């Protein structure tokens, strides 16, 4: 009976060992297949990711180039506008000298009032001065301001306003959304 037991024991042990080896072989074979599939999927994902990164970088570069071209165009337009406004101001100054008489326009009290620095104050309470005329500045104790002084002051103020307006328009154009049929002009 012991010999039967030993034969059965060795038979079962052999069967178990063969089963274990076959199981390990099939598991290893299955895992190798799964690993190959995973590696292939990983390579595919890497390739897709690389392509997406390249597309994103290309799109970002295109947006930067477009923004730079747009900024350059806006700057050229602004420079042209400022040049035109400067030319217009100088032409008007020439005509002011030709068309004004230099006669008294404001008396000495009005000139002192307009030249007083404490008339306009900033938000912090600091006094700001008024612009002076382009001919000869009227002193605080000056007798009068001439029509030439007033006309030049108006001309300077209008020119400064128009330059400021054109700069603000350029900023507004820069901040506005880009359209394919963009027409930027505020002249």
C-alpha cells in the first residue's frame, strides 16, 4: 500500500509540476503579448502627444507672429497719424501768426487767474500748472494775453487731444478681437 501511495504521490506531484510549468509558460506568454500591446499603445500615445505638442507650438508661434504683425501695423498707423497731426499743428501755427493781430484778448486779472497753479489740483491735492502759450508766455503779472496767445494755446490743446485720442484708439484696436476683415482706422 505504501508503494501505491508513493506512486500516486509522485504521479500527483509530477502532474502538479507539469501543470505549474504549463501555467507559468502560458501566463508568461500571455503577459508578453499584453506587454507588447501596451508598448505599442504607449508608442502610439507618444507619437500623438508629440504631434499635439508640435501643433500647439506651431499655433502659438502663428499667434505671436500675427500679434507682432498687427502691433507693427497699428504702430505704423499711429506714427502716420501723429506725423499728420504734427504737420497740421505747424501749418496752423503758421496761419495763426499770419491771421492774428496780437491785440489784447484777456486782461491782467484773467491772465493771473489762468496762470494760477492752484486752480487745478490732482487727486492728491498737488497743484498743476496750466499750459503756457507758444509765442511768449504770459507772466502772472502780465497786462494781457493776446489773441495770438489764445489761438496758439487752442491749437496746442487740440493737437495734444488728437494725439492722445489716436493713441487711445490704437490701444482700443490692439485690445479688440482680431477679425479676418479687420479695418483699423479712426482718422
